[in-house]
C-alpha cells in the first residue's frame, strides 16, 4: 500500500459514453487518471453546493 494513499471507499456507477470518452481524453492529455478527475469533479460540485447554502 502506498504511504500517501488516503482513506478511500469503492464507489461504482454508470457513466454515459458521451461523458466517458471526453473524460478519458482529458485524463490522457493531463497525464492524470480518470479516478483523479472524477474525485476533483465531485469535490468541485460539493464546494459549489456548500457555497449556495
């Protein structure tokens, strides 16, 4: 196990093909994993929602 690894939870969901392909290309372009981008997207959504409250 990596020393820097944070506590994680396995979450599985369906992603439409229309979102999957652009996400995959973005990950390759940015040299990031799709998992990293998904975590950042959720983080951004939660930040925006908490700013509304």
